[in-house]
C-alpha cells in the first residue's frame, strides 16, 4: 500500500496579539475608506469658484418648482398685461425660437404673409388657434385685448407698424337694485 500524506492547514495568525491587530484593522480600514469617500463626495473633486454649475443661483435655478400658486381676489379688477409681458411669458416659447414653424420675432420674411392679413384677422386666428398654436396661445386667461397687444408687439418687431389697442373700459358696477352706478 502507498502512504497517504496529510497536510494540515495552518493560519497566518499565530499569536493573540496578531488576532487583535487583524480584528482592529478589519473595523478601522473600512471606516477610514467610508470617511474618505464621504469627504470626496461632499466636497467634490472640482469645487471652487471656477465651476459655474455650483453657484447659488445655478443651484436655485435647477431646484426651483415647476409651477407657482398665485392667490388672487376674484373680485379684484383684472390688470391687463402689456404685449411685451405676454410675449415674454406665453408667446416667446415658440416665437423666439421658431418652434413648430412659428414665425420668429424679428424675421421680416417669415412675418410678411401674416402681416398682410391685418391685425384683426391675426388676432382672431390667435384667439381660435391656428396650425400647431393652441387657442389663446395656450393661456386661456388672456383677454382679446391682451392677445392683440402681444401680436402688435411681435409684428412691430418684425416690420409692421400696428397700433396697440387701448384698454377696454371697466364695466360699471351695479348696485343692489341692478342699476349702474
């Protein structure tokens, strides 16, 4: 018969002192790595004044709410906006970029066929909606005069000489008996 040679496995830890060191290092090394990684992530690699994405204004712009709640008094008189205000808040999304084939503000060639229709017809088209433009430019709270003002503003920037419509007179308030004051 042949002789079988059995070899015992031995541990690299031979003394209690080595065991204590290994146990301590098994806790301290991961904790040290976690602390270093957290410092790296919280301070960032490229922080400093040269990174415009980390300015307070840039961060605030990225995390601002999508919409805002405005509480208004339903009995308060409506303040009509100017054509420029409406273009900046509503119409400009398409008419400054030319999105959805909207004539760009200032492009005389693109506005020429529209200007020939006249202010009244342009206003009616904007109120009803035309091609990809929704009715009232997608802002149903705009009045007819405000829409006309926005068209005048954009058209005049594009070579027209339309006159801005005047504000409509506020309707007279009726007293308790139904008579106008």
